[in-house]
């Protein structure tokens, strides 16, 4: 189903390694390569309001390729801080103002100056 396709595409876009993103890069020129930035950013930066907002933008950017291939026309990312390190990121993908896929990811934002755990 298309929902299953979105589930896989969204997950790999956000959490996949460079190798996993190779299949998505078949859609694009060399200068448009997809590289997940949200999770590496979270792992290497302290949790602050500014960094939460940056991570939100990175999540949107990591999924932007779905718009380029016309799989959707709008991507909405929001978040809620559950407790000191627990952040829920909500992803909503829309086409013609209708939600065609939505999900949420619980992120445990733990960063230490020596690197992420």
C-alpha cells in the first residue's frame, strides 16, 4: 500500500544511514543527494529550544524529496517535549490539503559533551 511505502520512505529518510539513502538518490542528480541531517544533529547537539527548532527544520528538509517526486505537496513537522530528554516529533504528509500519512517518533535526546550515548 502507499501508506506502507510512506512508512518505509519516511523512516529511512530520517533514520537511515548513507547506504540506506542510496535508493532514494536514484531519483536525483549528484548535486541533490539526500543525506539525513536531523538525527546526526540531535546526536551531536545539546537539547535547547533553538536546537529543537533546528531539528524540526532538518526533519522537514530530510523529507523534502517526497515533494520533489510529487508524492505529496506539504510536509508538516511539529514536536512536543514530554520530559527532560523525551521529545515526540510528529510528521504529517499532505496532498491537496488532505493527510495521506502521519506518524510520530519518540526521540530520547541524550547528548554529552563527549558525544551522544
